[in-house]
């Protein structure tokens, strides 16, 4: 990671994604979680306050030391144990069928190979376990999608490798996970190429 990606981007993302309205969508994303949870892209720990009481442990994959430091106060305010277990969602240091659930919010956009990361998610989920995701990605409107593709090169440079035009449901389906209901809609706030989102789950067989 370069200085910009490691020191600046985590703070910008934390500030942009910690509002009340987006928090309500986070609560929906976390609603079905229980037991042991692996979170890809833990960041500043913005999901902690939205976890159900049935969650007993969170293992966090977070590549940025700055992002992990931002989560310190939030981790201290919550009783659920959190351990940083890795830096790269594409290579998880966990045995097969380790986790009850995986949580992924605003993370698949930045992983270099999301297909590899989702294959790892499938591997570490227990049979019947689920992936809960809240992501931004490719809009269904042709005009917005064109703008997303045009903006992608700049977005990747200034936002830590973030892609605007990834088709999240297609990526999840291709991983072999069984895709459940997905809500595809603009996230709270202005409708822009940055704010079309996907909220859903997928289950491991």
C-alpha cells in the first residue's frame, strides 16, 4: 500500500460511511448474523454497533494499519471479541468451514480479485452459513453505468483501488454461493454513479 491508500483513504471512507441513514442499512445487513463472524474489510469498525447480540466473535480482515487504528475506540465500547486475523481477503488464514457467517460491507469494490475473495468466503463458511453483503456497484441504468465505467480509472487511483462498475450479484453467483434475495437500489443520499448499492445474502451449501 502507498501512503495515500494506507493513511488517507481509510479516514475518508470512515467519515463518508458512518452516517445515520447508512447505519440503518448496515443494521439490515447485519440482522441475520450470529455465532462466529468473519468480516472482510473491517475498516474503522463501523459495523460493530449494528451486530446482533447473538454474535459471539468477530475475526477481522483489514489490510490498513490506519483503518485498524480507527476502530480502536469502537472495539473498546463493545463486548464482542474482535481479533485481526489477516490483511488480504483473497488469502484467508482459516481452515475450511470455520465460520458461521461472513460480513462484507463496501469491500468487494476494492479487492483486486473479488472472485478469488468470494471463493475463499465459500471455503471458510460452514455448510448452511451465509455471506451478508452491502456493497456499491454497477447500476442497471445504461447512462449511469457508462459514467461508472468512465470514472473507474480515476476512482481506482484516488480511492484505494475502488471500482464503481462491479456487478456484485453476478460475482457472488459465480462463486458458487447460493444467492438469496438482493435489494438493488440507490443508497441514502444523492443519486450518483458512486451510490448504487446492493444489500443481500448468499448461502454456502
